[in-house]
């Protein structure tokens, strides 16, 4: 089965390109200490906003710090926030959706009404309120994104469980007295992993974009810790954008390509897991 999924995935050229790009970004983030040509926080004020050249391949920022080095370390921050927060939201969403879909009835109704309440709140305003209430940091962003990012996954998992709980192997497991938790985690959940993996892949791109937006507003990762979002925030003045175009360009491109790559991979996985697509 995994071989069939892999063959269907590699037929999607955009998904393969996205996967290769993500592997390169992950590699660069892990080995940023080795790959970065300069200390990302080392300032040379006499060389601020230096254009791309031999010393600074992608130019320097408004404090004379190397843009390439800060991009590499910023990738580490963005990926950590994306992967860890999505892992938390997937865990919560899968647990809620599995319980609601498996047991149904009043439990399902109560949990889904709670999900409806969570969805009804404007998430961006809640994110801003919570981030401003607590000290902005990587751990705060991860917590906030995990708490408010699980509702879509819970509905997706619930739908899968409602379909799978009536299958013959589930009924047989109930007949011979296998406990419900074993049926949920050992029999139904493995068969629902495809949509969950797709949801997680698409979710990471969304979290990276949201983290960049909050950092751009000054509510996310705080300087001097490099982040793609706060690099854009420090380059938002019109004179810098017009006279030193390279400074906002490269972090913007990094955000754009990374989010696109996650979306391409997510679309490829969705098609690969769909048995109706040949």
C-alpha cells in the first residue's frame, strides 16, 4: 500500500518539487550553525543595508547584520513553530474527533457543539489578544497555535471514524470483546491516517504564514532572535523598501516558497491517499 501511495505521489511534479525544497530548507535549518557565513546577530553599523555582494551574499539589514545568516536561523524558528504547534493541534483534534466519531450520540453532539463554539471565535483576534497577554516567545506561539488549530482536524477525523466504525473488522473486534480504546487506536485510527497526514502538512504552511504575520506586527518572535516575519517588520518603512529592495525581498520569498511547498506536498499527499484517483 505504501509503495502505491509513493508512486502516485511522485507522479505529481509540483509535489515532488515542493518536497525537495522542504528537505533543503529543513537541512539548512538544522545545520544553520555550519552554513551561516556570519553570526546572525553580529552588527556592523557602517555596513547597514549593504547590497548583495561577496561579503554579504544577500545583503545586510538595517543594523548591518547578514541577511543570509538570519534567513537560515529564521528558517529554524519558523519550522520549529510550524511542526511543534501542528503536532499539538493534530493530537488534540485527532483525540476529539476520534471520540466523537466512535461513540456518537450525546458525546458526539457535545464535542461538535464545542468545536462550533471554538470555530465561531475570530481566530486572528484571539491570537493577537493571547500573544499580547503573555510575553511573545516561541513557546507562547506554539501554545496558541496548538490550542486554536485543532478544530478542522477534529471534524475531519470525526467524519473518517463515522465511516470506518461500521466496517466489518470493527464490528468483529467489538463482537470478540476488544476494548474500545484498542479498537480506536489499533484498528480505526491507522486507516484514518491519510487525511490526518494531509491536514498536518497543509497546517504547517498555515502556521508559518500566521507566525510571520504576527512577527511582522511585532507580536511574534522578538528581536534579536531572527524570524522571517520580524525581518519583514524591520524593513517595512518605505525608504528601505524602495532604496534597499533586497532586504524585504529575500525573507518574503522564503515565506512564499515555503508555504507554497507545504501546500504542494499536501495536495500531492491528498491525491496519493485518495483511492478514486488513478
